[in-house]
């Protein structure tokens, strides 16, 4: 972590339908309840798809790069608005994990330089997070049936998310679907933000 400069940044990442957005909404409500101004980024995959970029198991190097760089731009824009806290829905390593999972799903391999370039791009953002929350896939939790999610791909994304964080030694808190785990993540975010606000 780098020396703190406002705003506080809390990032979340994990495979789809593991409660990332819901967790951030709960953190946002708690922080606003304590008088902090909060900005939230997100909807990157939907925005990428809207401009014709592939998503999910069809991710490419180009779609991954767009999601990472757009996430960086959104983070900067949110910070420029003067928020006390920026909640980053889909921290930079999230896009990289989706890409690695897509390659594995399709039985493909990216060129080594392309993999390294994207990993370097994602890793430039890691020090900016004051707290990083990584959701854990619980295969027993039912998925919203209105979405057409491939179970194997979800498992691959989950493995790649946690693998990338471990490989690079990135400090993070694992968050399961368990109520107590969610509550601990919210409490940790709240304590961090209130402690920084008091300084």
C-alpha cells in the first residue's frame, strides 16, 4: 500500500454473481450513514459490450485492456469529484482474471509479451487500494436464472482471481457468501474509512 492520499479506495473483485455489487452497496450505505461522501465505479463489462467488445468467456486482450484502462479512468474521475471514498467495482486484477479464465476455457494461450503487458497494467493499480475485497465463489448458492452463466467459466474466473492475488502477494480480504464474512468486510471498510476521516 502507498502513503494515503484522499480519497480512500476500496476495490472489490471476484467471479460473477458472488455478491460484489451488493457488498459495495452495503458498504456505501454504511459510509454515507456516517456522513462520508462516496463515489462508485462499475458496469465496465456492460459498457465494453455496448461498444462491441467481447465479454465473459469471449474476452480478448483488447477487451481486457479496455476494461482495465476504463476502470483507471473512472477511478480518477471519481476521485476528482472530491469523494472521501471511492468504491471500485471490479478492481484491475478482476479483468485480468476474466481474460486468463477465458483463454483457459477456450484452450488458448496468449503471447507471453501480451500476458506480461496486461499483468503489468493491472498491477500498477494494486498499490492504490487501501482495502481490496475478493469474493469467493460458493457453488451451493443459486445463480440468478435470468443470466446465462457458464458454470465452468465461473469456476475458472474464481480460481484465476485468487491465484493472481496470491502469486503477486497482493494484500486482500477474502469474502465468502457467509453473513459473518460479509459483515466483517463491511466493518473493516467502515473502520478504515472512519479512522482516516478522523485524521
